[in-house]
C-alpha cells in the first residue's frame, strides 16, 4: 500500500469519526490529523488536492461552526478517490 493510500485511508477514518462529533470537536480532530501529516507528505498534486479538501472543511467548521453534508461529502469523496487511485 502506498503512502498516499495509507494517508487517504487514515483521513477517511478521521472524517467518518469526526462527522459524528459537534463542530468544535470535529474541527479539533481534523486539525490534529492535518498537523500529524504535515511533514511526511510526499510531493503529490493529488495528495495536495485531497488535503486541501480537508483544510476547506476545517475552515468551514471553524468559521461557521458547522459544515453542510455537501462539505463533508466532498472531503470524503476526494479522499476516497485518492485511496482508490493510490492503491
């Protein structure tokens, strides 16, 4: 399994777990995850795009105190696509 695939799979687990939490807790979990993967990221435009989807969701949660189902779905689908491409 590639590093990209492993990170995407971990992100999917984080997203699914965070989605069930209140917005503040979800934002904290996403922020912690993004911080944890900041240094080992391989140079990949697909991974950069996928982490951008996570950052966008995090910004929405922090700025608005909530995120729509579409916001969550976009982040999940982006990570799922990366996991499928990288495996």
